[in-house]
């Protein structure tokens, strides 16, 4: 590996290697989504340097990695706040209050979709189906934590909790 291997920590490289090991040795590129997620978890977002690094590490054309990174909404190609909140606005969620919840979030945070609060704490995203229509309205926190039944009261409690923990 070239000097660019210092782009990620040894711990992140070990995680990527573990993901690569799940596939035949001739199919390293099958771990591209895992590698991008690991890089994003470490760096906070996927810069062009991170995407290029993943391509080099997995020995695949950079354009192929960019195709994955730009197709899936879970990958952030711009810096985001400490807490990325993605609310599903598909029809089932909308019918169960997601439109009201989204407007409440925008108002409470003072930002629109794809914007970050001035303090860098929150980024608000609009998402597609998260596969939990029965629990609508549904949100994801940092692509990892699913939050269900997110009415304005639940949102206010969540924001208060995250603001308290935001500096830690």
C-alpha cells in the first residue's frame, strides 16, 4: 500500500480488512459499501480523498467507488453536523405525520433539508423508505439509530437530549 494508507487509522483499516475477508480474494470490491461506511464513520463524511483512498485500497477504479458513494443517500459527500437526522417523507410516513414532523424539525433547528445548524450540531436530511412504515414517522440518527413515532413532542425530547450530549 502506498503512503496514502495513512488516510485512515489502523483500526479502520482492520475493519475494512475484516469486511474484505468475507468475500473471495478476487472480489475485494464487494466490500466497497462497508469500506465507505468505515471511512465515513472515521472522517465524518466522504471527501474525494477518502473515496480515492477506498478505491486504491480495494484495487478498483475510482469511478466505480464514486458511483456507489453518489448513489446511496447514507453517504455524505459534504461535511455534516455531529447529528445527522434523516426523516422519511415517503407516502406511508407522510400519511402518519412525517410532513408535520419534518416542518417541526425545520422550525426547531432553523434549517431546511440538506442544511446544517450554525453551531454545526445538526444536519437535516430528507430520506426515502426506511422499511418501518408501521412505526411512522421514522427518522435515522447518524445512519445508525432508527427512531420511530417521531411526532413533534418526541422530536423536542430528542433534540433536547442531543443538545445536552452534543459537546461530548
